[in-house]
């Protein structure tokens, strides 16, 4: 999974054990200390995971007597109508913690824009991460009925989240989503032009004399937006009379937000292993298209080891999402002579919030689909 923090891993493991019936209804769970030792995590991490399971109604706290497994027919408790009628639920697939003030280009920018737009309208926000979704969650939302539902683009890629959104929409709750238009065909949607962005980057490289342009994807997961980028790349190459190259894919370890030289070195070595034959020799490429901006740094590190100059006068490259300046790796491998796409993620989040607020006020309005305009950003 994209989010593999200790809390999320612990939550996932405990939920799986509950679903498998490791503990029966009414049975007491092991203590926080026992779970901490069994899973190799801290007690605060265990306590946070248990709190989520309690909020979902899967377990009950008995004070000093510990926690027990809820009965299968335990009644769902409804929140006050006044509170939930002013609350927008954000179904999230992003990071564990998202700041309303974040305005960069990273994965959290869309959700940050959603939260900002909703709160600016005087509404509350209830955030549910994809790791927290269960049948109990869906039932709780149907009982408590938030004012509206927003899916982030990452959540829209998740079949369970899409199923939950359709279920809630069928119950009469307004739903809007970010992502591909065919994912939720009956919902208002904000989409990104991944195909157009990739085509524009390809033309940028072609305009600088590049002919052998290699797409390098730092994940093997076949997401819809990766397919869109491949389509844009192929289209621009064929328009120029060039044969597209087959993308190279590998599964990078998750990039930490804080500096971690060991993980960076692993990413560099993986990059070097997959790209070495394309960086050297008779059939070497003259440009590489990277999946997103944070891959720029292991790419530059790999090129340095291979003795290949990058940027102007050397091997050209492109990123995506325009958040390279936020990355801690830039102090180690400063990038230069490249282009990236700003797909306006923060603005997309604010548009999703505005779209939901309009849908809440005009439930019978025609479906609204908006595609965000992107911008090519060049850096010398």
C-alpha cells in the first residue's frame, strides 16, 4: 500500500485479525503492551490504531477492564443531526496527515485544497482514509448521513472506495470525485489532463533534439493515469514520426518525507540497475521521462555513478507535478535543465469543494465534469 506508516500497518493487521475471527464477540483483546510487543511497534501507535477500531464500532472500551470485540449485532450510534448535517466526509487515499495550508504540488495538495474549500464555507471535515473503510464504516455513514462526500483522486483508484461512494450516493448523499471520468460516471468530477501533460513534455524534449525518449515509471502498479501518460507520450512521438519506446517500470521503496540517506541510496541503486543499459553503450537514450518529481533525485544519483551528465548539454529529463523544490534530496542532487508539469493540484481540490457545495444546494443540476488545465514549467 502507498501508506505504510506503523499506525496504518498496525491498524491493518488488527482489522484483519478481527475479520478472521481471531477474537470472538465479547472476548477481551490483548493489552496494548502485548500487541506492541507482538507487532514490534510503540504503545502510542497501538493505542491510535485501537482508537480507530473503536470509532468504527469494531471494539468496545471497558475502561480498566480493557477492550472487547463488539457483538455482530451491536447497534450503530448516530451522531447529532446538527453536527453531521454540517460535515463533509473526505474519502482519502493520501498521506496519514494532511495540512490545510499545504499548497505545493505533491500528492497531498488536492486534499489540502478540499479541506481549505470546505472549511472556508463554514463546514466541518471528517477524513476517512482508505485503510479505515469497512462494512461498519459504510453502515455508520448511512446512519449518520454527512452533508456530502468527496473522493480524492487516490481514493477514486480504490475499488472499495468507489463502491462505498456509489452506495452513499444511492442513499441520497451528494458525492463528487477527483480522477478519471469513467470511474464514477454518475458523479460530478474533477479530472487531470495526464495525457496532455505527457504529450507536452514529450514535445518539449523533441524540440531540443531528443529522439530516443524513454519513459521510466517508479511503480509497477498499472494505474489509469499512468496509462493516460503513456498514451500522450506515444501520440507525441508518432506525430513526430518517431517510434515510442517501451516504458521501463520498477517498484521503488516509498520515499520518506524526512531525510533518509539509506532509502535514497536504495532508490539510486535500483534506478541505476534498471537504466544502466539505457545510459551507456551504443543504443543509449538521449532523454528520460520520469513518473514524478521525486524520482528526479535517484535518477541524477544513478547518472552520476554511471558517469553521465544530466541537464543542458547532457541527458535531458522531465518530472511531473512540480514539487521538486519541496524535496529534501535537492540539497544533495540539485536538478537543472529540466521540465515538469504543474497539474494545479491545490486548485483542483478547491474546485472539488466548490463543486460539492453547489451539488448540495442544487441536487437536480446536470452532471458537472471539469478538466484542470496544466502548465509546463521549465527550470534552467
